[in-house]
C-alpha cells in the first residue's frame, strides 16, 4: 500500500516536488566506493613513482634472505639435529632443550651477566650522547665544535679488534695505565684477569666507542626545535637551564623515546665480538654472556639444537621488552614507534 503525502518523509516529498525521482544510493555502498578509490590512488602513486618504490626491492630481498629466512631454522630447537642430517632435524623432541637450559644453573649465571652488562650499558650509555649533544649545541665557536665532534666520532669507525687490541695494550701489567699507577706508588692491577674489573672495562670501552656517534641523531633533532620557543622563554625570564629543561628536552623527546625503545630491544644482545676477544676462563664468572655461551655450546660443543633453543628464548625476551616499552611509552608519554 503506497504512502500518502502526509506519511512520506519531508525529504522524499521535496525530491518529488523538484522532479527528482531517481533512486538514491544506499549508505552501504560508501565503503565499497572508498576502497575502490584507495586502490586507484595506490595504483596511480605506484605508476607515478615506481622508480622510488623499486629502490626498496633490494632491502626487501636482503631481509627476506638473511633475516626472515633463517627463522625457519628455529625448528631445530624442538627437534634433534645431527650434522649431516636434515636441516630441520631428524627427531621431534618437543620442549626437551628448553627444559635443559631452564634447569641449567650455568645458563642462568650467563643470563644474569648479560642482563647486568646490558643494563649498565643502557643506564650509563644512553644519557651520555644526549648530554654531549646538549653541550655541543651550546658551543658558539664552530671550529672548536667541529674538532670535538670529529674526536668523539672517530672511535665508532674503529673495528672491535683494534679497540680490544688497544685495551690490551693499555690495561696489561706493563701497560700505560699500570705504569701511571706505579708512578704514583701504587701496585699494578691485572685488569683483564680480574673478573671484578671486566664490567668496568667493557662498559667504559662501549661508552668511549659509541657516545660520539650517538650525538649525531640528537644534534639533528636539536635543529628542529623552534627558535621562537627560546625567545618566548627568555621573555618569561627563563635561564639556560630552564630553557634546556622546558624547551630543548621536550623538543627532542620523540627521538629520545625512539632510541630508548630500540636500545631496550637490544638489551640482551651484548656485543659478542668484544666479549669473545676480551674474556678468558679467569673472567667467565662475570664476562660470559649468552652470545659467547651459545658459541661454545653450539659451535664448539656441536650441540646446535640446544643453542637454537637458547637463542629462541633470547629473541622472545627481546620482542616482549620492545612491545612492552612501546606500549608504556605510548600510554605514558604519547610517543611510540607504532
């Protein structure tokens, strides 16, 4: 039964009065049209800038072959692998290797050493590039600033072997450091044979090698801070300290949070090469970390399935730490990686 004019809606009456009797599209077609437009827009962008998109092809291939492809090998953490057999293992053993390292007191000693070295490097090494960048930002003599930057950057370009060789020469019993100690009437210290000195040597060398390089990103971030904010703070009577605290640091906070989250993700990946070259059986108590333990267990002792289980556990811990740090940062600070 057709509706009378009084029962019809005002909009339908108005359309009939204007002679518009064409059917109106229903709201359910809007998402379909929007998706079609998005596909067309993506295709147009790809056709227009295909040269730029092609530059990402090689990095994607690299990550697929050398990063994601090897993840398939984690299956041997649940299978017994024998050299010469299948790369995916010969026999399913379930959680046997995971139970082995969970019940192994040596592993937990190694895990504690890794956490302590990673924590010291993060707590001490993370703020120092920020401090150095703030100090260099206050320098007005460009020549002096460039000299300081060059001197602080140079250690980053030295290989780990050269750095460890320098440490051995400086910290040996007849090295420069002990000669200075003995010249003041002290007794020489075998730094590289004392387990209580290893963490100091490692963290100190890491800071010396990375602090200058870390300032590059912060100096770049400092150039993005609006100068009008400094002028407004001066009008309000703020000194240099208050400007740094209320203007400079909030301006580079996104960069700080991003690098902090990335560093937290690498928390347990303590440098394998430097530890391997520096430590010895006398310093295993404090120097042995997960990466060197995996090297001895997996390659030296040829127990690759057990090493794969430990490596998988380490990777999962790093993933959980990154996700947790990103979540806390997004909720507390409002800045995150994603």
